[in-house]
C-alpha cells in the first residue's frame, strides 16, 4: 500500500459557491498543465445555491475532508506477505527466513481479516518450550501439516483430517512393554518392526509413522484401515522425525491474537505517535476502513513521512481553514480577501487580488496559461462570480469580474440574468433548513484588536422571507453564543441591496451601533450593505479600534 501522492485544492469551511467552484476549476487547470495529481475537496456541506450550480452543469460534488493532518495512509506502508492460521510453524519459519521478516501477520484467507501476529521470537519460544507430547492434538493439527514437516506420504487415511487426541510416542520398546504405553489416538513413531506396528494398531493408536522409508506390509495396511488407524511413511530416521513432528503444529496455536496493537489507515499520525514511542515493536499491522489487513507500519516509515499537500482557495485565514491545516504543507494560496494571520513553514505561491471573486482570478490564470475552458468549468466560474458579486451589485465587484463573467457565460452558453436569478432563488430556498443549518451555511470567524467575532450571511430575492427568518436566527444565536464571544448574521436582500444585521453576545449591540447606527433589541437595518468582506468586516474592525 503506497502513500497517496495527491495535492488537495480546498476552500474554506462552510463553503459558498465561489469556494467550491474555484477549487474544482483550479484543480482541473493544474491537472491540464501536467503539474501532478490535483483533487478538489470541500471542508463542509454545500449549500442549496451551490448544489443547483453543480447539478445544472453536471459536475460531481467534491469529496468532503474534515481534517488534513497526516494519516497512516499517507505514509509508505510495507506490503508484508501474510500467513494463514493453518500453516505449520515450520513453514512459517521457512517463509520468514526466506523473506527476512521478523514479524508476519496471520490473515483469514476468505475475508482478508487479521487473525493474529507471529514473530521469529514466538517460533523460537515454541521450539524451545514444546515438552507437551500431546501438542498436535491440543493444536488440532491437520495430517497435511505432519506430512509436510516430515516429508511423509499418507499410506492409509485422509490427510485433511485433524488430530484431536493422543500423544506422540516413539516405539523403541518391545511389544510387551509398548502395550503399556500406547493409548487411544496416540501417534506411534516406529521403524521396520512388524510386531510394534501391529501392537500400535491393536492398542487403538491414531496413527503409525513408519520411519527410514521402511516397507509396510499389506497385512498392516489392511488391519490399519479396518481399525481406523492412519499410516504415514517418511524417509527420515526416528530421531529426525521426533525433532520435526512437533513443528507441524499450526501457527494459530502460537500466534498472538489478543490485545493486538493495530492502526487504521485513516488514523492520524499525531494521534498514534505516543503508542509508537511507548511500544517498542518494529512493525505494526495496518487495517483499512473495513478491517482488512493492508500492510505493516514501521517506525522507519515515519522518518521519510510527508505531510498532505494543500492549495487553499478563497481564504487565507487559519480560523476559516479545514482542521489540521498546521500539519499540512501549503503549496499555494489563491484568494481575494484581506490577508490574515496564517503562517507557513516554507515559501508559497500566494496570489491575492482585489477583485470580487476568486473565480475571476482562476479565469485569468486559464488565460495566462493559454488553457481552453470547457463548458462546465466556464459555467462554474461564471456562477461563482455572479454569486460572490450578487450579480455585480456588491461593492466588491470590479470591472474585471464583470468582464470575466460575460466571457465565461458566452463559453457556458448561459444568459447571465436568467441564470443568476434561478441560482439565487435555489440558494434562498430555506423551507427545508433549520436555523442552525442556515446560520452555519456561510459562516466565518474573524479577529481584530484582541476581539474574536463570527459572521454568517444569507442572501435572498425576497424581503418577506428574510423578515420571517430574522427572529428564528436571533433566537438561535442567543442560544449558542459563548462568553466573551460576539456573533453577527447578515440577512441580505439582493433586490433592495440592503441587510438586516442580527447580533448576539456581550458588547455586540454596542459594537453594531458604533459601526452602523441605532439598533433594535437584537438587529439593525443597514441600507446599502451587501458585502460581508468589503462593508461589514471593515466597519466592525474600525469600530473595534476606536
């Protein structure tokens, strides 16, 4: 299992249409330029407006990613071969010796699930500690294992049967003495001694192993068959067979199967470092989401570990970024907002332009690289610009935005006025949403002059819908606002180009009045305000500094 070698292009949390569409379009541009493998991701649920746009142009919603910290799957996982539980410890040792592996996983053949772990130490301990002559019965060893261990041939009996009773016994004594030792189900090791073979059969031995390749008479074979006694022939002498036969016991009897320390491929390295430091194993099994074995993680793998590679679009502040951004390697930032406090460990390509939409910047990059836009990508970027500029009504809108949108609309084959109105109506459909879902649909955190505040926004083509929503949002904000926190929410009417600003939290009303004038109990009407970025945030930061 090799690490994933992809770069994620991702917008901010609670993504809007610009954040999603710009991520998709920029990942497509990077892939067309042949600079690697780029994948668009999202850091939150898409809103109704964005869903409409993606569906309209037949584009799949980017996969959700909650955290960009380095995971086990981002590290090179050693694809160590596996053993099955029925294999003999002799074969397990041979395999480990040939592969130069000190630890190997034992996996179920049928479903690929980990059953246990066997190490060279476990096998050495088994060989040194096997004094129990009933080991084959205790471990329910198959005769196939015995045949393999002693290079034997089954003369009488079924090699697939399991040994369920009896001990291992060397038939060195004469029959008179031997009949005092042989019990029901025993495995008798003997040579070319007819009387000992006959004694074993008569005393209900489970199996007779004839050593040194000695011939076995038809009479003995017939009697053994009648009494249900197995007969095995081996070329080795009795001493060698006695040494080897206990090694036919299956791995499952000796493997570690309880309290195994395993990791999931989705685990974050930061979460498992403590275990890796505390437990001095060389390798640890890695399982996938379904619990199937997929390789071994070693400490050495972490030495060359690379963090996830990220390109941030439509934001540059840590508070708005996907969780785990500190653990990721940021390669680029493409944005149109104010420059925040994000720090990077290495220099990055940072493109920040004072335009109304990140989609406008992405469109310019397509032109600069002479890459042709397909219909769907052009449609996404046009929709992003119309959304962020409120169809050119926002004070953030520039001549570049309008020119880009018109060019993109032509490629996409859409009429701007009609498409924008349908898009906004889809986005302002709030019937199926709770106040919580509406509040966090487009929510961002900010800070200034030592104060932290959060601001959400929703736009609608109808003032009546916004007026009905206002008390619900106000009640929700009051229920969730924390101590020393201020929350704001803009209910923006696109047609009248105005907003009702709802607020909650200690000092929020005073701050709203200082920035926007006299307020009601929990809201203030602000004519002409449609942009959170260019109007609301600068006004609030100004008021905080006074």
